[in-house]
C-alpha cells in the first residue's frame, strides 16, 4: 500500500473511532487527542458513536431489550374476508366444498384452508393464490425470476417468512417481495428500516417459491450467522464479538416479526446476525 493510501486509511480509521461517545454514563476520555493517545475506539450504532467495548455493549443491550419488547407486542391482525368465502364468490368452489374443506382444516389445524381445498381436489394452486391476493389486496406474480435479486438479506429471515426479493426499482428505491401464503408486514417494516428503502409485496404460488429457494441455494449468499433465542445481554456480547472481528464501523438493529436482525459493517464488508425470538 502506497504511503498516501496508508495515510487516507489511517485518517478514515481514526476519524470513525474518536468521535465523542453518546453513552449517557460514559467515563472514557472526552477530548479527541486523549482518545487517540489512549487508543479508545468507538463504533457507531445507527450512526451514533459509542466507546468500544463498554458503552457499545451497554447500548446494544438496551436496544436489544427494546426490540424484545417490540416483538412481545403482537400487532392485532386486520379483519379479512375468509378465504373460503372469497373462493365461493369467485365461483372457484361450491358451498358444500367450502364446508368439507373447513372440516378437513379443523381435523388438521396445521394445514391452511387453501391447502385443504387443493388436497381434496376442489381448487388448483393458482386459484388459491389468486384468492389470497384478493384477501391481502396485492398483485399476483405468476412466475418468479430465474435470478433472485441479491439485496444482502439474511437467508434465515427470507426462509422464516417464505419471502424473496424479486425486483429493485432504482428511481424510487423500492424492493418488491414475493410471498407464498401471507404478507409479513412487520418483516417488511424491519427491512425498510435496515436498508433505508421502501418495500412492496405480491403473492406467488408455493411451488414457485420453493423452486426459487432452490435456485437461491446456488447463488453466493451474504455472510450470516443464526442464533437461537438469547437474552439481550448475550445478544449484545455476540454482536460485539463479531463487530470486533470485522473491525466494524457501524451496527444497525431491527426487529422483523419475532426475529432480531443485526447488520455489522465496516465500509467494505458486512455480516448479518439473526436471533430467533423466544417461545
């Protein structure tokens, strides 16, 4: 590396690490020259610098606690027209078939009503998807693209909500997502907060989603680590550990449904950490 490049790297490195800490109870050096001489580094959390590791970990723990509280508050689902009634109105099925599908659903509550209709031979997969799109008031995507859009999203998040990015609109900074069964709006909100973009949803058939996930396995994936349920203090320690390994400059945290998602970046690379929710 040439000397000017080394100098620029050093200026950038310390420029991102000697900013005044935002920790309320920070006891570290406040003057910039003291911070440089003591090699007191900092890492930003959502753009705000915190002394590493003490203030940084305390702030991470506080934010993970807040995210855990947000996950505990379940959004009240909107009242939607039952799928059976929609399919009856569309003349996809008869009243007797809806009643038989409901009886099948009650016997096997782990199977969706639309799947019961398909199992009984009353409706096709595209018919169920079209009715679901009416229920969720969103368009239908008949065929998934052969190349899944790389947005740097955690595979664990995409798998959990059976969703995949299918298009990115540069002029309006919007990512379009396809879902198989229902729209995970809380996941979309988390993605918008993390990537500073807009999101739009559509529905496609489970067969199309499964085939697209198989193709996704063949694509290069963003670095990612998944963890079972942890308490906020442990999640903070894990995130801090990976931030140190990556020489991170900035960390962002969001909640996507019952998942907590941390994104660690250093200006060149990034890593996703996904923490499963409790219970």
